[in-house]
């Protein structure tokens, strides 16, 4: 597996205005070992911060996530299912070490979470794993397309945002906190976080991985070019990434995110989201 192109661009802050730091997304890869990952840290919405470093708790968690992937790589004969069971414990342990308060005492809405999509090329296959709304598109040399991720999550979030963005700023903040309270709970939704049991909710897929296969993995902010903007289909987005490059697509994306006044109509919580992508070839 080799990296053809990469991009990571911070978007706007939850309250408006562009971020001044690196943003809450990260990408990480090991070409020699044949794996790559895009991590989308969930924007801080809790009443307190629990980490001392980085520009946000979301950025800290995404950065730690990427470093731990490199520090504790998957073994050649280890399945993704077994690896992420092991890795989820690392996420909890590293977060506990860095937190200013015991994790069990922190407000649940302040605990860090992230979506992520991970792929590995091994034995003529592509192994994929994901949790949350990060996405991957795979195109084999014969043109067949497969997804690593759940494209329906983008549409679901857009519909929620259309309703929530009509509320007052205080009401939106409360809705976001109430929703974050539900993460990694049986009655809620599942993402990477400080709860190791979330590893049991990770989705996995194995696809054909012939030489020449192209793979585009990305955060939901980059996938906006498909949903909600409808500028590309999945296949067209991958083709454009390979033909024009990720930088050109990012410029096109940012041109579509010009006015906060459109947030409720379009269905977006932030005018421009952090956008991160890796284009890979087997």
C-alpha cells in the first residue's frame, strides 16, 4: 500500500469563525505494514475540559489515537477484530493517565470521542474497520466500488442539523451536550472513546484487494462533497481525487461553505468542518 495524496484542513469552530490550530482530525499510516487510518475527533461540547494539552480535548484525543496506532501496531497475523479489542483498552488507559480528573468523575458529555476509519492491505484483501461517520471508498481495477463505512450516517446528521440549527445558541449547546451524554451507552450510539466495550460495536469488512485498487478514506467533513452537497457520487469523488488531487477538492469544498446563514437549510452544525483524507493505492 502506498499513499498517493493526503490532506488535513481545520474548519470553523462550533460558535463561528475559523479555527486557528490544527483542528480535531488526524491521519496516520504505515506504508510498509500496509495500513492507514483517518481519525475525526468529536468537537468539545462538555461543560469542562479534562486534558491539559492541545488546543481542544478533541484534538488531544485524535492526536493520542494516531500516536497509539503507531506505538501499538497490529501484528501481521492479528485480525482487526482482535486488534481493536486490544487497542480500545489503550485508548482508555492513555486517556486516564492524561486526564486532570478521574475519568469516572468527569461529566459524560466531556469525555473524548472520535469517529475513525482504518484499512489494511493483507494477503490480497483489504481489511476495513470503522466506528462513527468516517468513510472509505474502494475501487478495484475492474471499476467495482465498495464502501468502508456507513454512508447513511451523513444523511442522518444532516437531517438532525436542519432541526437543531433552527434553535437558539443556548438551546443548540444544550442539545449537543444531551446528545454527547448518550455516547457509548446501550440506549445511545457508539464511537471510539474511553469505554473499551465500544470495540465490540466496530464494523468490519473484508474486500478484494488486487494490485491497482484505489482507496479513499476520509472524515465526514471531506465526505460533505457527497452528502449533503451532492457535488459527487462516491465513485465520482474517488475518480476526482485520483485525477485532480485532494487539494483541488478541498478548495471546491470550501467554496461550498461560504455562509453561516445556510447552515440550517443545508443541515450542518458548523459552516465548514475539519476535512481530512488519504488517497491510497495497492
